C-alpha cells in the first residue's frame, strides 16, 4: 500500500484522506519506513475552516503525508461525495488503537506538548492501561516563543530518543506548523493529536459513544468548556456548513 492508494476528498481546499480507522492502521504498519520524517494532520471542522481562511496554513495541512478526518462532519461530507468508506478517525482513538495494536508492539513513542502535569497524568494512565508500551520520552515545551537554542534542544532530544512515533499535542494550528517546520528532522512519523493528551490524562471527558456516532462530540465539549469554545463553534461550524455543505467546496 502506497500513498497513491489513498483516496482523497478535497474539502474547502484541504485534501482529506477518505479512509477509516482500519485502513489507517494498515497503512501505518505497512508504510512506517516511508513515513519517517513526515507528518500526519488530524483534521476537524475547526482546522478545515482555518485552512480555508489562511492559505499558508492550508499549505501546511496539504503538505502532510496524510490528513485524516477527525471531525464527523468531514466524513459525512466525504460519503455524500461518493467516498462510502470514509469514516471518522479521532486523535485519541488513533493513539489508543496504536498503543494496543500488536503490529506496533515493538515501536516506541515520544510525546511532545501540553503541560508537565498533563504529561505526568498521561504517563500514569498509559503505564496502567498499556504496560508493554515503550515510552521513549515526554517533554512539555515552555509556554513562550521558543528560542533557537530551544529548537535545537528539542530536535536533539527527540532524535536521541530513537522514537518511531512522535505524538504532538500543541493544539491547532501550532502543532501543524511545528510539524511542518520539523519535516525531515526525525527518524519518526509525527502525528498532531490536538487535545489527545488531555483526553488520556483525564482532563477532558470523551462524549458518550452515541454522541460520537451522531457527530455531536463537539456539543459535549462545548458543555465542558463553553467560555472558550462557544465563539469558535459559532464561527467555524456555520462557515463549514455554508461552504462545504451548501456550496460544495
């Protein structure tokens, strides 16, 4: 299986992979060698609308080896456009599937992003739920503009870990830009997972399965953090509905 085998559904200028979780796991297993040094974006309504409004960020998204459909609305739009095998693949689900999949048992994982407290809680969860998981390292970067010395130290630290997967939890659009800036720097595949670290650390609760299946996980997150998310959803959800669904962009 190669990159040419991946069906793509352009949505508002972003080339979203029209795949499901099973396809993605097989692809990562069979092509990890080719993916080393590259990055994978986990795309949702928010990042799609940001890409529509910011062509530089859109180029960063489309520079990824894969842009996977995290948001349920993306897979719904994709299926309506003829990609019947397209289904949602969330960042947290991708992480836990990879951690438990026997095909990746000998692979090691590096976690970059979030706060030290979140990383500590996540490590505890991972060690309990996935005792065989090989954690190559974890690092919480400072919450300020990184200096050149910081960047060099990050690269050396991650290279020295010899990780196979680098999970990046900086939030969008920062994590995608960080991965693009580090294209070819590591002998690992970088995957941006947004709030995935917070889910695994228990900082954020996942929506009930029926809400996930109905495409309502955004509403569940809104109930947990209305002050931060209301304005974002009010803007991006309507923009996505108009451009992707009504106009067919």
